[in-house]
C-alpha cells in the first residue's frame, strides 16, 4: 500500500473547531518511525521511513491557529518527532523564529524516542522553540525484555540519566510502561516502580501488553497459537484494562498482580507528589506558562479539589509546593499543572486497580476461562466482517 505524501496535506480546517473547548490542539509534522518495536502498529500503518511536511506547511498551520485567536498548548502528534532528525533540524530554526516574532503564543508537546537525550543541540533547539513536554515509551527497565521486544534504542544506556538530561533541558517527560512481556521471568513490579521513582517521572502510562492487529507481535502470537479471538475486552475502549489478549508466558494472575502493584504504588499521593517535587527542582524554565499564567481562579479551584481528593493528597501537595517555592519558584507553574493531572490520574488508577482486583478474583474463583485461540490473521477476519 502506498503511503500518503504528506507534503500535499492541506492546512486543517481549524476554523471548524470550538477552540475554547479544547485543552490542546494537535498538529502533525511527520508520520512513521525508523524503529521496529514488536508491539507497535505505527510502523505497520505509517512505515519505517518517516515522511515530513515542509516547514512552510507547518508554519501555515500555526498561522491559521494564531489567526483564529488560539493561544497555549499545541501538541505535535507525530509518532516520533525525531524519527527524521535531519528534517526536524531544518524545521526548528524556522519554528523558533516564528515563535519569537509572535511573542511565543504556543507551548509544544510531542512524542519522541529516548535517543533524544543523546542530542544536546536538538534538545536545546526544542526547548528554545518552547517544547515543554515529551512522551517517551520506556516500556520496561529490563534489558532482556527491551531486546526481545526489539526496543534496542532503550538499551545500552542509563534510563535515569537519559531522562534527567531531558528534564535538565527544561522539557518534562511523560512515559509509557508495559507489563506482560514474554521475557518477564518473575515479578517485574519492584523493578518498574524503582525505575519510575529513579527517573522522577510523575505521569506514567502503565498498561498491559495488547497485541494490536498488523503488528509483528500479533503475527508471532498467531504463529505460536497463543492469540485469543476477540474476547470482548476491546469493546470497553479502556487501554488500561483491555490488555493481555493472548496466553501469557507467566501465569496471568501474576501479571495482573504486578500491574496493580505498580499502579497502586506509583499513584499513591506520597509517591506521586514526591516525584513532582523532585521534577520541580530539576526544571529551569525561564519563560512563563500561558496555560495557567495569571489564572488565579483556576488555581483556587485546583486547591479546592486537591483538598477533597482523598486522604493524604492535600498534605503531600502542600509539602511539594513549599519545596518548589523555596528551591525553584520558576518551576511553580509546572508543578501546579502536574498536580492538576493527579485529580484525574489518582482516581483513574484506583478505578483500574478495582477492575484488576475483579479479574484476579475471577481467576482465583475459577470463573476465568481461556478464550478460543485465533487461527486466521486478524486482518483477514477484519476484512470478512
Ligand atoms: S519507537 Fe515508538 S513509534 Fe517507534 S517503533 Fe517503537 S513504539 Fe513505535
């Protein structure tokens, strides 16, 4: 199948959006990723040779948003923004100049692979263009797992140092972790929690491994006779509990138990706000933050909600805030914003843990049965449906 020529993409009709009802707006510079992680469907859908729009296209999209009066958070929804570093290096000077000329109306976030930490020039240029956050797939702290899942770009490095390098460039990291790989030899919960604590990443998306259609993982599991037919889990639309659509190598109960342990531990108020506190000491932002700058009403609302967010939350929040005010007051807008995320993340983690509790009880009581296994490729079944 041919890949779309993104240099022909028209400027999106942002004027059709009710922009005041969006937390952020998405733009896209590139599609595809040069890596080959086994579980990833991006590379099957968009390919391993990243294709990029021209600088003029990207700036025209920003111009369109600016002309509509939009200000604040813009997310580059690229699969891996640094997949084509040469093209990105060409874009960033123009992006920086555009931001300068307009007095920095936008704050950018994106996704990138961890080798971003190896490129000081790129990190500096991203930061100077006002990128403030990046999502990175860490997946697992275990080298054998990373090698087996073909995420070799995450090996031969200290994850802690790489993340710290990015934090010190004033870009804070959100990360993805996965539980349920074949290579897990025993419990992975302690190692994963340690990695999350060592890297001081407050917002971690921890999920159960899911074999998506078209991926190398799905093909392997199919050939090994371990892939389930649709077990209805995908209907829930919840990426956190709809995992493990295959026969796991370790007992399923142990995988689920690890998963709930990680979630319970990292989203306890003390653990979360301590990571925010340590992040607050690292960031050295010089530019104000439009998303919350001067918005006293939002801050008061946040305080009210923090105080009714469950035992220990307010106490940990104030401890963290005082630390930031004393040691790095310029980071206050960021730690406040990251604290606001806890109002969703804390209750959501508890909800997922309750769901996993139910799944484990089902297994313990003998109610969970292995679903039938697939015999035909998912794609073939999708085409027939
Ligand atoms: S680095 Fe990310 S986008 Fe690239 S193949 Fe791996 S998971 Fe997919």
